[in-house]
C-alpha cells in the first residue's frame, strides 16, 4: 500500500489560497484542495473542520502576508514617515485588488458575520504598524497628533468600511471624491505639518481599479 505523503498546514493554506484566487471560493471544494496536493481527504481534516474553516485561515494568511510587506516599509530608512504612509496605502490597496476574487464572496449576506470579524481582525493587526509609523512622524515633525494609537484605529476603521463595497458603492467620480475627502481627513487627524500628497496616489489606484478587467466584469 502506497504511503500517503506528509502534509503541512502551510501547504494546505497556500494551495487553498491559489485555488480560491483561480476558481473562486464557491467553485473550490475540499476535494479540489486535496487532489491538488495528491493527499487523502482525511489529511485535510487533521487541520481544518470545513472549507469555511480553511477560508477563514486563508484570510488571516493574506493579512499576515500584507503585514510582512508593511513592516518592511515601516523599517525603511530612505523615506520619511509621510512617504511611508503613502506607500502603506498603496500596498493595502493593491493587496485588496490582488485578492478581489477572495473578498468578493465576503460581500454576500451569508458571510456577513465572517466579513465583519475579518475587518475587525485586520484593523487590530494593522493598528500597531500605523501607530508606530505615526509616532515616527511625530518624532520627525511630520505629524502633530497627541493620539497616535487612536488616530491609527480611527483612520483604519473609517477607510476599511467606507471603501468596502459590501457597505457602500460608488461610481468613479464618487469614489474619487471620497478619496479626496480621505486624504483631507488623514492630514487633519494626524496634524500633518505639510501636504501629504496622498490624493495623487489614491486617484491613480482608483483609476487602475476602474480600468481593471475584474471591475469591468
């Protein structure tokens, strides 16, 4: 009898992530995941109870991967805190677009609870990075806020909800106007010492989003 290959939890997660992105969550089954890895179905249940269980774990993996990239930005010494904040915004936006096929299912009513849990979890995990960056900005004279932790939580909570299509939908011009408002809010909440120039980056990201094949579909 052929021996079943050993499998790690990380292998299941990376394979599920790839299949979810390629085929969509609804069109990927547990059987698809184990077939891709050439393992018995029982091996899957050593780590996860169901497809919903591994889907939740995949969402956490996506957040962890984003955090790793953001920490690299936070630790850079060749750019100032305002440039870092602009770059974090770009990284977060691009990560969301790269995983649109993953997040799309979260916008369905059956996933409302999971969606809210994911947003709150993501805010809590990103907050320390943004708070540390804001503290850097205060130290270097870019920001003047006395509340870096609260500012980080406020800005993340606002943007995570206001740009989530499950809660609010916009046409292109409405989204651009909201982006301008967000740039203004960032400057006011952080007490920016000078124009953060976030608008140009946001407009470019929005233009890319509206011109993308995914959005057209």
